C-alpha cells in the first residue's frame, strides 16, 4: 500500500468497524488492528476518532469544490444550493453506512455528535460561498445557521434513503431550499418592511 493511500484505508476501515461494532465503543487500537497499520503510525495521522470525522468532512468539502462550476452563478440560488448539496452527498456516499452508524450512536456519544456539527460549521459557509452567497455580516451568519439546519434535516433523510435515485432526499432538499428561498425573497424584496425572520 502506498503511503498516500494509508489515510483513506484507515478511514474506510473505521467506517466499516462503526457499522459492525458501533462508533461509541470503538477504539483507535481496534482500528489499528483491523487496518493493519501500527498504532503509532495511525496516531500520527489520526490522533483521535474525531479527527477521522474531520477527514471525512474535508473530503466531502473537496468533492463539492471539484464539482464546482462557475456556471452555477447563472442559475437561481435555490438550484445552485440543490446541486451543491447533492454533490456533497455523492462525496459522502462511500461512508454512508458508517455515518449512519455514527448518527445512531450520536445520542450516546454527544461529544462526537458535537464535533461533527462543528465540522459542518466550517463546511456550510464553504457551500454557501461556492453558491455565490455571502456569509459575511449578520445576514451572512443567519444565512449559515438557516442553511445548516436545512442541510442537517436533509442529511438524516439521505442516511436512510436507499433508493437508486435518492428520490426522498431530493424531495426533502427541494422542499427545505424552497422554504428558505421564499423567506430570503421576502427579506430582500421588502425594503420598507424589515424582515423579522432569522432565515437566509
């Protein structure tokens, strides 16, 4: 195995073990044995299980950026975000079963769940910026929060959507983005009437 392939190998092994044994009780030592990577080498790459989640989130971010096309900016904001979200789900697809197991263990392992959400706090602004939507200022902060809640609601649908066309996922995504788009239009199109909503 090439040295450059080791991080991906470790992550794939960890995701498989999460499905088999659960995430909460899984140790780095068990991942080391299963991946046949010494604990010393593994620890240098991933000092904690949460750093493995950071790696997965970072790969999803990279997947979004690699599929990014400046032509997105010619589309309506809702369509841009829809495509970016689906690209992110495509990038996460290899880890889907593992993420499902981690989400299931989330109630018993709130630290991992919290850190996963912290990773999203870095990823959600990136997706909005890729869609040409500013995340600066108070409005940007509210936009990130609203989009994060929307994305998470769709993420849980995606985790349990085993259909080939991801119909349930796309329907939910279209619905929540449509709702955000409606609120955003009301906010931006009403100069005389201040917008009281905290959505994007």
